[in-house]
């Protein structure tokens, strides 16, 4: 009887460990992608909105089929990450109220970070999918085409919402991964959390400058 109970307990625990590992690996991969993506898009600023640098980079990724293959791979990774992480998300109203009440009662910083990360996940899944579909179904990517999208319609407002949501999510995510997997210790937690906050603000700033360049300097 004891042996059976041990097997029953070990099975779910081992499965959870594997799922946590998948969540961590896909999360790190998506964080790396988002930071690299932000830097590459910011290449629009290198020639003051002329678009030559950005166009050259976009052409390289498309000529090597990295955009055509990498785009769907990133979308699949994002979906896997969300599905694996969703097992811990509160979907029912009763669960959401309980999480909120606990967060208010505990006054614990990392608990609030989890709430922000969970909330932004839903927004990113929807808006990120719209962004990726729009870009990948209108190849090739060019500075003029990107500028035209932002200069017309509701896309500027769209990206002004999506940008901070993504950067908050990935910044908090990489911090919580470090805490959970032991890379961030109690002794250096405050300093590294402060660094994560500064990095998030820097990335948001880079994104805003790039949006401004698309909006004002680059003409479609």
C-alpha cells in the first residue's frame, strides 16, 4: 500500500517538474526573442528614419527564410508557453477573487508581480497573435510599410498598449525564473529586481522612440 502511494505521488510531482522545465525554457526563449526583436526594430533609429538599415536587416531574415520559418516557430513557442503556464492561472471568477484577496492581504511584492504577469499574459496572447499574423501575412517587411501601418488607423494605440504589456511580462518573467530556479538568491534579490525594473524601462523607452520615428520621420 505504501509503495502504491509513493508511485502515485511521484508521478504527478515528476510531471509537474517537466512542465515547469518546459515553461522555463520556452519563457527564456521568448524573453531572448523579444529583446532581440526590440533591438532589431530599433534599427529604424540608426539612420533617422530613413529605413535603410532596417530594410537591410529585414531582407537578410527573409532571404535566409529565417522570418518565414522563425515566425511560426515563435508563435508555436508562445502557444506552448501559454498552455503550460495556464495550468496555474485562475480562470474562474472565484479563483480570481481569492488571488486578489490574498495579494491585498499579504502585501508581498513577488505576489503582485505574479498578478501583473498573469494579467498581461492574456493581453499578449491576443494582441501578439494579431501583430504576428499581420506582419507575417504581408511580407516583405519594410520600414515604409511598418511606418504606414503606424501612421494610419488604430495601430499606434495598439502598439502603445502592447509594448508595455510585453516588457512588463518578460521583465517580471525573467526575474521570477531566476528566483524559482535559484539563480537569484535572497542576498542579491533586491539589487537584481532593481536592475530588472531599469531594463524594463529602457526597453519601453527604446520601443517608444522607435514608434515616434515610424510616426514622424519615416514616410510610407
